C-alpha cells in the first residue's frame, strides 16, 4: 500500500498475502434469520433481529435521525436493490425498495439529503430520498468509468471527514498484476470531480472507517485465494514483504473481514469506546471453516492495537452429526445514534441490533 502525502494517514487493518478472499461474488442462499439462542455475546449484551426483510443485505448507512425516528439504508448484492428501513425508537417499521435493477449495489452513503449508491461501473445519487421512500426519484449518475469486471467489482463507499467520497476498486482477479487502474482506494468530491487515488496495492477492501481521534483512515483488505502451503511460484519470489506496509492487525487466514467501524457511541461500557468492530463474512473454500462472526479490536489512546477478541459468534455451528453448519454471514456493522450496534447478514437477509443491558 502506498501512503500519499496528505492530511489523512491510511492504515491497512488486515491485508496479508496468505489470506483468502471473501468470495462475495458467490450469490448467498437466502435463509430465515437464525435462532438467536445460538449466538454468543459478552456478558450484559443482548442481540435481536431488527428486520429479516432485506435480502442479501450488505452495507448500511443512516439518514438523519430526530426524536428516535429516521431511515436506515441498506445496499444489496445478489438482489440488485437498495432498501430503506423506517426506524422508530430502535425498532424497524416498513421496508421500502428504493432502487432495483442495479449491478451489485453494495455500497450506500448518505450526505445532506442525498443517498449515494455504488454500482460496478458508476456511482449513483438519489436526491431528496428521505421524503420519497414510497415514490423514489430516478438516480443521477455522479461518475462513471470504473472497470466493468464484476470480480471484486462491488464497492463499499463512505464519506470521509474531509467531505470526500471514498470508493475502492478491487483487483479483477485472484492473483495478478492488473495495473494502476485496479487494487486501490480512490476519493472524489460529492459531484464526482477531483477523483484521485489515495492508496494502492489494496486487493479488495470491503470496509473502512476513520479513527475519531486522529481522522486516520483504517480499512480491511482481503488477500488472495488458493495460496496453498507453499510460496506462489509466479509471484512468491518477485518482491520481499519488507517492501510493503504491514497490516496493523492480522485477523486470520480466510476470515473474510468486510465492514468495519469505530465505535463512538455511549450505550456500550466505556471500555468499548473507540474500539473497532469488524464483520467477518467467513471462509468459503476451506475444509474447516473460520470467521462467521463479529470481532472487536481494542486500541489505546495513541491508536496502537492492544488486542482483539470475538464479540458475536454462533453463526458457525455443527449439526447432530458433527457437520459444520452456517446460519448467517455478517457483512457490515454500524452504530446507531442511541449507541446500539447494527449487524447486516447477507445470507439471512437480516439486520441485527446489539445493545448493552446487564
């Protein structure tokens, strides 16, 4: 990863050349929300299903909230749709489809009454969307010209503290040297102008956020698949690892870390303040599965990593015959204004809500 000379320091959270990717391009099988009794959380925390009416739910974004009421926007993948969930005092109401027929609209980002949505080749904008959930406006193309490949072509998007929209462009392959157009993170003004690359050699980032203490950008990254037990005969000896910026946290091979957010809420205990929550989508081509959980990364006041631990798991289990079973796949995490934490699950088509109530 290349660090440009600009105001925000970038920190890769997990990229290692030995990790397998998320294989998010595989269409998940929609299932009912799992039995919450199988999910495990730290003492004092409770989890509930906010809604199970958002098929292939991926990234989440909040519109404005007032007196506990607002809108939660959710991008999908296999459905090609964008959903809006009406919220009232932490509960879900009507779920609206505000866009359909889009190509992998994973990413959603809200700003000043406008909803920005990622498709594979472009970024779209829906104006005045909060008041038009039942009669959504036609999308406006903000920018286009992104690569057409769907392999890692879906995009998590978010506005940074500089007011710029950040958009990753994944590598269109498992392991290759695709050129400067790919494997990077870009940013642009809200009108699509001033597009520039701010990080390179980022194979497939599907989640990022800014440290509230110093405004540095942290992101997850999924490394190559099918590495096996030996160095790659084509790329393994080309360049030493010392030439590259090492990750600040190694989350483990195959876990497929996707959405991540710093927790700035006050509903959880103080020890959770400014921790990072990461959704691990889970492995897809491993004989013994890993991931399928939400982890917590603990930082000190200087942003140094003190450790990591499992926050929610239980989506990965075993049946009576001892065979591994999967009841859900976490994708994104998002803190609500009241400090509770939302988790999206694209396999169950669900959004969960976690709160602390000892």
